[in-house]
C-alpha cells in the first residue's frame, strides 16, 4: 500500500495533484461498504470533493487554453486536446472549456465552487448562460441564477432560465422587454424569412423543426468546424461560410460507396462492405453497385486501386475519391475533421522523393495536422491498421511530457 504524506500549505501544485492521484488510485480499488446508508453519505462527500477538483481543473484548462499550449502537442484546439488526449465526451469537454473561459467573469461561482458550496453542474450552467452576455449583464445574470440555485431550483430549471436570461434580468429589474413574435408561429413547421439590406446583403431569420434541424446539423456542422488554430472566425461566421459552400455547389451530396473486389462483381462470393465497415453480401453488392448514386470502389491485388508514380505531385480526382472512401476523417488518431475537408498527404514526404503519388502512399489529414507533420515530423508516429489504412499518432514534444514543476506551481 502506498503511503502519502503532504504538508498542504507548503506543497506545490504538482505535489498536491500527485497525492490526490495516489489517493484516488487506492480508493478506486476498494470495495463499496456493505451499508447502503454509508454509501449514500460517502457518495455525497466524494461528489462534493469532485466538484472542488473541477474548480482546480478549470484553472488548469484555462491556462492551457489562454497560452495555446495544446498546439505544441499537435492539437488544433483545446477542445480537441480534451477529447483526444483525455478521452472526454464532446459535451463534457465543452462544459469544462466553457467554465474555464468564463470563470474570470464569475467571481461568485469561482469562489463557491472552490469552497464546495456549489456543484459543478450549477457552475457550468451559469457559465454557459453568460457566455453570450456582455460584462454588465454577466454580473446580473450570475447573481440571478445563483439565487435560483439557492432557492432549490434544479440545474435543469436554472439552465432553462439561462436560455432566456435577458428576459429574466428584465423581470428582476422590473423593466419591459419586447414580446417574442417568433414564438407565435409555433414549432411544427420550419420557416425562414429573409430581408435584403441596403448594401446588397441579406438578413436571415427563422426556425427549423427537429427533422429539418437534423438535416442542417448533418450537412453544415462538419463544414463549419475550424480550419485550424489560425482560423479566427467564430461559429456563426463559419456556419455562414458552410451554408454558402452548400448553396454554391461546393459541397456535393455524399454518395454511397461499396468497396469490393473485382471478383465479387463478376460472380465471386467474397462480401463487400460500406465505408463504415458494414458487410454487404456479394449478391446484394452486385445489385446496388449498378444503382444511381452508388459508386463501386474496386480493389485490385494488395488493395491498391490506382498508381501514378513519381511524375505526378497532386492526387488525381479518382485518387481523391478513393481516399475519401478509405478515410472518413483525418488520419491523425482523435481528429474528427471529415475526410471530405482534409488535404491529401504524402505519407513519407513527396518533396524529398520518398513517397510517390501512389494511392498506397497517400492519406488524408486536415490542414492543421498536415502543417504540424511538416514542421514537427518527430511528433508523428505512423502505423497501419488491420485494413491497411495509415494511422498517425501524436507524440509529446521533444522536451518531454511534463513541464518544469515551477510552471505548475502558480496555484500552490
């Protein structure tokens, strides 16, 4: 059994984190007590401690985010680092990043969360609600929402108020707000209204029902992701650019692609597969391969469908289609940028003559990781998966995984 001795007041942040990690490791191996009443009490105590840890975690994440440290490790954004390196679900990563970015404006939330007087759920709810407010409204919103939490409103109820926080502030200050005319339209049918501005632009306003919203998200969300760390556009600007791309025909509807051997199409029994790995019986593959909107990808010997040799620098359109079929997203493990938005990467570097423009020497990487691979080749480990596709894994910077202890001592 490991022994932990720490003088709390004199310990550095690194020493406290290491001690906490050792205690958590030991606690995780213990069996739960037989007494259900004891388990209830222990759960409440441990949950409160976990909330205070979230306060410290928000400070750490905020420092990484503000300095851009994650980029040195090969991650295009702080959220990508939280998802890929720490294995957080997308919603959890967003919550922690939102709290980290808003905590400097939320003095009451920060103080109460660190003291164990406020749960992480309430803290994130308030942080999310004020993210779109200016500093003046932020202060009022923080006070109002914390009062609701103190009055016993659930985190869900507080979140519902947070979505209409401007109205809540107006009610608190006994001022009037303009009625929301859009809600009178109802929510069963989608609608859009557009108004042309004097300079030739157009204002767009509307509502999408859940079905149409799903189509919107499925089409635009992948196209509206940041192009990399240098992409300074906010989400609304990227969404507008994505919509413009769709309307101008820059984004084409995805076709179904069936991957199969030539023998399968000529009567063989080997099954085909879709791009997500779903197996397709040979007979069915032969039928749907002739259907409109379906592209058969024929694999020759060694699963190499196309060669161009050293004379060609850029991948052909046919090669691009093959790569988008083989790589649904960036080849870097954990990067979720769709393959349709990625760049063709010569795995071993075409400029040095090490990699011809052959399909088995190409992969897809997003613009950020393509540049990162070029500038930091020692931080990319290249392997192949069982299907022969390249997999890039990010490695720590050359100076090692752990920064100097002094850099972690700001909160000691």
